[in-house]
C-alpha cells in the first residue's frame, strides 16, 4: 500500500511503450526532431495559443530556470512560505538565478493571501537599492498540502502582478490534478488568469522523467535557450522527453490519470472519515490526503506495509483541533494506486 508519494510510482505503461518504440533509430538532436516539434505544437494546442516550450528533467530545474529567466540584480521573488520552491529545492532557484531571493508570504493551507502579498511587496520599493527589487511571484497549483487555487484566486494574484509589472509563475508539478479538480481548461487556469510562466509537470502523473517550462509571454523566452544550456538541462536526445509527452497527451491520458489519482484520494479520504482511529485534517482537493492520528496508530499501519509520511502543521490550520498525542500525516495517490490498496487500507482502520 504505497501512499508515500506519487514520485514512488513508475511510468504508465503507455508512456513506457512510447519510450521503447523510440529507443532505436536516429533523430536530430537537441530538440530539433520532428517529434520534438510535434509535441511543442501540442502544447500550443492545449493552451489555445502559441507558447514557447523548454523540456527539462526535473521540477526543480523547471522552477529554478523559470525564475532565472525573469531575474534581475537584487531580485526578490515572492512565494508561499511553505511552497516547494522555497522549502524543497535545496536553494537551486537562488543558485541558478545568481542570487534571486525567495521571500515568503503567508496564507492559509498553502495558498498565498493576496492582501499578505501586497503587504510584503510594500517592503520592497524598486527605487530603494538597499532592499532589492521585486522580480516575480510564484504560486503552486496544486499546493504542497493538496489544496487548489480557485480561478478567481489566481486572477486576483495575476491582477496584482500586472499592477506591479511583475511576471506570475505557476509551479505545476501536479498541474493536471489541479486542472481536473477545477474542471477547467489549461488556458483558463494559466494565461487567461495572468500566469506568464508555467512549470508543467508530468513525472508525478505517469511520466518517467518529463517536465517542461511553458512560456506564455515571448519576452520571457528570449534568454531561455541559453539559460537552459548553461544549467545543463539541454538534452541531446531530447526526443525521449518528447516521446513521454507524446504518449502523455494522446487520447487525454494525462487527464485520465489525474482524474483517477484524485478519485483514489477521495476514496481514501472517505475511509478516513469513517474511521475511529484517525481523522481528516481537511478535505482533499487533488491527490494528497492529510490525516490526524496518533503515532501508535501510524506505526501499526506502517507495520502492516502502508507507506506514508508525517507532515508539519501548515500555516492557517487551527492547531487547537489537534488532540493530545496526535500528529499530521500525508497520504498521496497516483495512477498506480489500486482500489484493492484503498480497500485494504480501509480494513486496517475500521
């Protein structure tokens, strides 16, 4: 029963087949093959406009290089204080951007509070050389704790960015999960709401190693080829990333796998709601489920082969709701989660 992370899941069989089919033969290198071009065109079709697409290997690279592309001397980028980009990238955004600082912003359950964002921005006057200059805002969709920004919330933050003439970046490691949760389109969840740069994730949703930087504003794409090359993210055999995305998009596989993993999270959450041994911390909106239980209950489950992790209490969660001896734990579902896994877990906590 693997609920530790969607990163633990393997590649979807159709993506593995696509990779195998392209393992032999010859094709132009460095993103110039017909398959690379086909997938780039598919991205434009999906987002309902011409976009610039840059394949990279990891979400860390996508986030870091997207922010690097808008960096300026003394740069300050705003993000939620518990976002992946500030807590789990090992300083890569600061390193690769040449020193852009990530400035934390509060907000309940993983989402930036727009008023808090404005208050933080007020501390950085672009004309005051000692504090540095704002260069971007980054939001995570879905967030680190499985919540999702509504379209209105994205638009509100996008409006602030336009007012301040700052690009808005979206960390979309679980982009598809958020998209199907909202029941919207890629265009509506991004550039139509003010997003300029997107880290488009495929790895957590069935790919082997496929991430992309999607640039909606051509101004931010000019230096990206050189930034990517300098960061050692320009693959000679990039057709193997393209092959994954080709299968990922075919017949809407990417949306089907996201719907499935979200549905498995919902099923898991219902078992937790019905249990006397544990409680839902908040209702899942994507494919991450957070529960409160005692360490002894967690150890019992782990001894029975259930894989999951503990988690720190997020900003905005009412700590008084936590009973004595309880801790917060995270469960993540994926395309590889089975109904049998969920039912076996349910039996353990009955």
